[in-house]
């Protein structure tokens, strides 16, 4: 609308005086001017050269043209003037239906700027001046404009109610206190406002805490949604991998399992999103109530403040913590376990013809162009030594820094910014780029073999410094009963042949990380597909004193 109004204003302006046309007239060439402006212009031309021209286009006339009133422009100008009056800021001074009007104004009433509790009246700025000038009126109590000022006056004694009875929960004047409120718990209106203000702040603090709790829960739900999606994806990939390793005829069953997992994933995600929407709605309602309380907190009128505060309904807040803090990975743990059990069963069947199994594995290796035999992997062997500057204070390095042992006591390592301060971990000196393979001999019940970016945090006991609990590290936990792979705080348990030696194969370019159980044969334990964005280091985590890990020399 503003873009349309501007050219209209320019069109209705006189090109001589540049103001809105006044008594618009049109000259023979079609241009319009104020009658007075064009007449004065032509009077000047007559004195100079006795001819007449249009100031806009310059067209000349031998005789002075007759001025003809422009009816259309006159109507447009009048309409424009009316619109200007409606938009005039002066009009905004007058009281509308929803405003508090001045009680003194006789004709069109102005908006009241203050209400006087003593006069029981409201005044605009002009009629309020006596309250600022005369000593007797200066003592009157002025408050923000209010249409409910009469409610602040005692109907029995015609006095301002400056007291509040906590026993009866009502306001009263000083004379009432001598009668029915004589032995009651009474305070001044200001004192009651102070108390309610304190309660208001406590309510706001509770609301803020609830908002923060809900916002944390929303973030947790978002993380759970990611976890569910990742866990579902890993379950699908894990099951597909197992079926492919055992026999290709099981592809159809794998697809069916994928469909069921995706269906469960959709159900779980839908439930999480529904709960998330409920929490976001609660947050919105809490913020709305907070805004109401904030606005109320700025009310100067004690009585109005207390009345408004008491009229607010209690805000109930539900709790969803029981649903939010459940482990989303539990949705798929049974699926993974069932598929792993199936693999073990098929593996026993295939053991009856080991030669055929090996031949099949070799054919698959040839087809994939990926060495799975130890001889094939040794082509990419990498000698690993540990960096003493990264070792935890309870770690002792030996065997040319290839072996690490967890000790009970501090080993008096010098301070270094690369050292893990809280996590019993150590990293290698060598960066891992391209294709690398190495083996680690483990001694103990809970040793982890890991790869991590050099940028992983070294300080603190949070997830950011622990192998497998952040997006900068990948780790294989080796226990006597099972294996668990973890990355970014997502855990994938699985079974496999137990061995004290673990082989690690990294293809940095392809983004493939593989762990093997190494004995007389090579058995793939787990493979992770990702995108490596930084050079990698290998490392180990050891929990118990006396346990150790040694990086093997490979021939």
C-alpha cells in the first residue's frame, strides 16, 4: 500500500508550490495546478514578455488561457485530505472504546494519563496539571489509568482501601480495620503486593525451571530419535552383513527383517515425535504464562496487582520423564541378538564342510577384491608405537613403547597437554592414512582397541574424551563373553570367536574400519562404514590395574 500511496501523492501535488493541489485547475496542455499558483506564475510572465507557458511541459499560449476547474482532481484531493485526518497522530490522543477516558474533558474525551485514588477520577495530561502544581493535590495518590478505580474505594466509608485482610482475603479502608477486621491478620496493600511479588518471582522461577527441563527433554528426545534411526540402520546393516557372509540365498529373509525393523523404527520415531510435540506445546504455554506474570510484575497499582494475580489460574505441568529417559536402543537389541544367534547356528552347520566354507569365503574375497586372509591383510601392515605424552598417569609403557600396562599407582609422567588426564587411555605416535593393518595382543577382562582423531579431547571425564562415546572415536570392547562396538555413544553388542589377539584394518579413503579375531584363522567381528575427515591414531583403553595391551610386530 505504501508503494501505491507515494505516486498518488506526487500526482496530486502542484508542480509550482509542491504541496497538495488547492482549488485544482487544468490548462489547455492537460497539466493541473493550484488556481492561485498558476495565476501568479502567468501574472509574472505577462510583465516580462507578455506570453504564457505551462511550467511543467513548457508549451506556450498566445492568449492567456481560461482556467477550468478540474473536478476529478478536486475529488481526489478531498479524499486524500480525509485519509490524512484519519492517520493524523493527533487523533490518537483521543480515547477509544477500550481506553480509559479523561473524566474532565467535556466534548471529545482524551485518553487518561493517570487515575487519582483520592479524587476517584481519571485525567488527561492537561487536566492532570493541578495535581502537579497545587500542594494539596500533590498528596493525592496517582496510579496508572484504570476503569476499575471505583473498586479501590470502600463503599461504606468512601475511603481508599489501603489495607488488606489476609484472614478474609479482601481489601478494606482504615476505618474498616477498626470494626470487622480488628483482630484479623492485616497488612498494607503495599506489603501484600510485596508478598505476592515474591510469590510471583517464585512462580516464574518454577516456570523457568520447567521450561529448561522441557527444553532439555526435547533435546534428549531429538538425540533419542537420532539414536533410534542409527540403531535401526545399524541393525539392518548388521543383519544384511550376517546373511551375506553366511549364504546369499538368505537375502530375501534379510529384506523382510529390514522391513520389520523399519516399521518398528517408524513406530518408535512417531511416538518420540508425538511426545516431543507435547513437550514443545507445554513449553509454549509456560512461556505464555511467564509473559503474563512478567507483564503483571510491572503493575504499579498494589490493589490491581493483587486482584489480577489472584485471578490467575494454577498452571499444571505434566511429566514425561518415564518415557523420555528409556533406552531407545532396547527397541532393536532383541533383533540383533536373534540374528546373531541365527548366524551361530548356521556357522555350526557350515563347519561340517570347512573346506567348502573356506572356498566360498575365498570366492567372496575375490569378488569383492578385499583381502580377508591374514596374508592379504599383512600387505598393509603398520608398525605401531605408543606416544608416552598421551599415556594416562597410571600407564606404564614398555617393549619399545609397544606395550602398555595399567598400574595401581601414579607413574610420575611429566605434565603434557596431549596427556589423558581422567581417562585411562593412550594413543599412538603414528597417523593412519590410506590402508593400514595392525594387531593387538590383549591381557585382561575389559580392554578396548580404538581408533580416534588426534583432536579428541584429553581433559575431563565427560564423553568428549572417552573412546567410543563421541563422534571422534571408534572402539571395540573385548570381554570374556562378548564384543561391543561403540561410536558416538551408540553401542552394538555381538558375539564371535574369542581370541586374545585382535586385528584392526582401516581403509581411510574408503571409510571402512574392520575388527578381526585372530587365531589360526581370521574371523571378521565387526565392520563399520563411515567417512573419515581427519587422520586417525590408534589407541587402547584399560580399566583394571594389571591388564595390558601390546601392539604386535607383524612379519
